């Protein structure tokens, strides 16, 4: 059971890194049109879209990816607390 949680936590961490890479790609022209950019777009946009609908951009800055990463992190932390309470 602990291994299952560790695998889940590692998958969420890898996904967080993918989100960060996707965010940083917006700084480089043409990066999102590459095959890697299209791959990241296909896995990141479905998760980011609901946050973009709720949180409007502040001028030229879109803070919704930051909120999305924080929500993902809080969810894993909450699951970790719940998981260890169940085991105890």
C-alpha cells in the first residue's frame, strides 16, 4: 500500500515538472509548436483549462498554472495525511 502511494506521489511530481516545462515553453517563440511542445500541450492543457476559466490573467501574466500546481501539491499532501491516518 505504501508503494502505491509512493508511485502516485512520484507520478504527480513528474506531472508537476511537465507543467513547469510547459509554462517555461511560453517564453520561447515556436517552442510549443515542436513535437515535444505538442505532447506537453496534450497532457497539460486538459488540467489547466478549468483553472484558466476561473482565474483571469493579470495583464500579460497568467497565474492559473501556479494555482494549478499548488492545488495538485495540496491534493497529494492531503492524500498523504489521509493515507497515514488510515494506516495508524
